[in-house]
C-alpha cells in the first residue's frame, strides 16, 4: 500500500508552494483550472518528470469557465468601475450562477449576500460543479494576483538591499540588511477557507480525483497554516499523529533527496496506520544540508470533517508542511 499526496485547496500553486511541497514529497496530485500547462513552463517540466500529477479540466469545462468568468468580469467592470479588484470581488460575491447572460448574473447577485444566495439555491449536481469551478477560477486569479504583489515587493527589497550594500559597504551593512528582511509570502488560505475546501473537494470528487486507486491512502497536503488551523478549530474528532516543529530536510539538488523521500513516505504511512513512533522513526539528514521545515499531520473523523470535505463517513488525513 502506498500513499497519494493531494495538494489542496488551491488551484494556483506558487513557486514558494512548489518548493515547499517537493521538499517533503516526491510527487503530488494537483487540481488545475486549465486544460494543460502550456502557460506554466515550470509545471509543464515537473509534469514531464512525474512530480506533478494533474487533474485537468475537460475542453467543455474550460470553455464554460472562461465564458462565465468573462461575463462576470464584464458585469463587474460596469458596476464596480474599470479597475477590477479580484480580492474585493471574491469577498463580496464569491459564488456564481451558470447563467450566460450578464443581466441574469447581475440579478442573481444584486441585493443578496453571496453565501445566503448560494445556500438558498437548489442546484443540480451539474450546476453545483459549474459554480464550484467558477469559484475556484476566481480564487486562482486572486491568488495569482497576490503572488505577483509578493514577488514585486521582494524585488523591491532586493533592490533596496543592493543599494544599501553599495552605499555603506557590504561588510558593515550585512547584519542590518538581514534583520530588516520582510516575509511577503501571503497565506491565501485565510480568504474564504471553508468555501475553498468545499469547492475543491467537490470538484476533485466529481472529476475522479478522489477515487480510490488500488487501495492507496490519500493524504491531503497543504502549505497553508490558515487552512490547517481552520480544520483543527472546526472538527471535534481529531488525532494529532505527528507534530515536528523543526525537522532537517534536503535542499534542492541534493543527491540524497530521493532516498530520503522514499524513507520519509514509508514512515509517514506507518504514522497514518498507527504503527509509527511519531518522530524517532523519521529519517535523519546526515549531510551538509542546512534546510529545515515543519510538519504536522492530523487524522480527522466524524461529521464535522465530512461536512467540510463534502464526503461520506471516512477518516481524512491532512498534513501541513512549511520550510523554516
């Protein structure tokens, strides 16, 4: 029996998230809101290497999402001004209808809170999937926008550090520069956490991404502290199976990384099955790698987690990974 890693609940994966996830696991499954990776050369390369196993949209789904998104944004430009702030749109009107007419979309949204509107709708399975896909597409654009802001701020920081080093001399300013560094990696999981998880899990289930594959154990892996803490706070039946605040990991390009992955996944499976020793059995990094990370694995069960994941009665294994 092996373990499947499912990156969730995001449909946009940033460079930072890629680096974190692939530090801990050799490959993972990923719900993509596209038909291919033609616009993401980094993901296309990892796909070819077998490190990303995507669940792509069908041609019909991609066309439907594109058309409905364009119509909604057209309505938003008319009623919210020319500058469309995706964060504001996602917060104010997070759910959508499958109506193709801009006027119909407006009439559905106007005057009602989006979550109330969504809960009142008696939708067929097909309509629910369309709404979930459109919501995830908007969430993806929102996350892409925020990653762009983070990268721009980091570039600004780098330019500032270079200027300071030049003006004051590298030796005298290095400690000052190091102390002034700011982390810009925003946790997108804080935005509509429950809705993200529910929409993601319903879409993955509908598209076959949650189907059992020869008895493999699915483990949901996330880099979002907000997502993980949301599940912990809203589920009564939870077992903290593994919690290591600082574990040494291999850096990118290390020749020992593949072997470490093999042993790490094997021990993680033993922890999930209740046979592990929680910490002592995890493989050690005995080389010159200096990187370290955090890992926490919880086993959720009961009605609370089943409602959040919109799934039948079963245990859900969720793992949080971060780099220090």
